[in-house]
C-alpha cells in the first residue's frame, strides 16, 4: 500500500472520509485472492490425481465459485459505501457502474462458471457411480 500506491486496481480506491476503508479493502482483496489461489492449487492436484469426478473436486469448484462471487459483491459494497458519504445511494450506484463493468461482472461470470462446473461434476459423479454399479 504505502510502497506501491499505484499498483492496486482502481476498484480498491475509495472516495470520501473513509481512509481505513481503503486499507481494509486491500487486505480483504489479498486474503480472498490467497484463498482462491490455494483452492486452485488444490483443484489442480485433484485433476493431476485423475480424481476429477469426486466429491473433493465438487466441493473445491463450488468453494472457488462462491469466493469469486463474494469478492465481486464485496467490491461493489465497498465502492458504494465509500461514495455514499458525498451522494445519495443511487448516485453512488451510478458512479460504481464502470467498476461493475470492468471488475465485478467478470468476477461474477467466473464464479457462476465454477458453480455450474461443480453441478456438472456432481451429475457426472452420479452417472459414474451408476455406471460402476452396472458393470
């Protein structure tokens, strides 16, 4: 933060009289990204072990999707809270539209993709178990 002030995304910039909100948003951003990267690592190890259609891969992909949606929602809330001091709610929401388009919508799309992937893995696991029982 203090060493590299221009390296963080514009979504973490806050307006108004909440300087602590910027610090909290940066720390929350790093914590969530760390959790997401850890879950990606676990997911990659499950894929390498050829256990793609297992309960573990279902839970990991569901967790990754949920984390992406939480990160997107958190960014929207932080941006609205930081701008609501100067304006009303609808003006704060209007100021947040560029951030929604650039940062939040892709996060939601990736999150929904992983949730759908989790559902697909669950159905494939049921079909695999059914197939294993018939053979």
